[in-house]
C-alpha cells in the first residue's frame, strides 16, 4: 500500500528578489529599527517603561511639526466651510 506512506516533495524555493541578507520570510515592519518601543524590550514592562520615558522626554521637533500640520489642516477646513471672521467684529 504505497499510497498510505506518502512523503512530501521538498523544493529549494528562493524568492525572486532575495538579496541574501537575513530571512526573507521574517515579517517585520520597516520602521521597527527606529522605534524605541519596538527594540530590545519585547516584554510588557519594558515597553511600558520606554513609553513613560518618551512622555517624560518628548522630541521637540516632532511637536513643532505636528502643530504646523494641525494648524494647516484647521485653516483648510475653515476655508472649505467658508468661515467668516466678521462675526468677531467689535461694534
């Protein structure tokens, strides 16, 4: 009964654009190497401590960029809804 003892065929598959660096099947986000919370601390306590450190020592350039983006979006929104500044006019 040869049909009961089947062995799986093995293929030496290599992806088309594989450069030979690391495991091509490892799923990892491209920006994980730049994140502090996705680094060496994989446990919950380490991630929590990294998040607390980020809150205590924020990056000033990110805050400025975020404020500029938010203000531009608010002005675009006010332009779209045709906001009129004459309602703040003092008589």
